[in-house]
């Protein structure tokens, strides 16, 4: 099997660590793309889950009912914002087919 033309990764260390054996064996260097990163959760960035929900029974209830966490984060990225960012990053990484001449 031929090695891939490129490997695109998020800027997170765990992503690079996971791919490390593969890219090492394939002999390619991964390309970090910031926009492939996880959803931005605003004021909750860096906080422990327990600290986020402590003292807020309504928030804890919403979590238990499986509401998306990031949609509740003050100052966080919305679902449409996340999708637009990641879709653009993925589409930018895809090869473009040659344009036909008329």
C-alpha cells in the first residue's frame, strides 16, 4: 500500500501521539491544522466538568439529558460555527480535481 499523500491533524498532543506510529512507518510528516481542533467552550475552557456543573442543578439536569455541552457554554462556539470551521478545514485539505478547459 502506498503511503498517503498527506496526513492532517489537529493541534492537540494526543492526536499527534496517536498518529505517531503510523506517520513514522509511512515516512511522512503530519500537517497540523488549527481549525481541526475541538469545539471552543468559552468560559469553560480549562475547567473541570465537576466545577462547571457544581451548584447549578438546571445545568446538571441538562447534561444528564444529553444536551450538547458546548451549546450551553458561555461565550462558546455554536454548532453552526464549529461545523463551518471544520468543514472548511477538511475541504481545504482535499485535493482539487483538474478543471476542464472549454
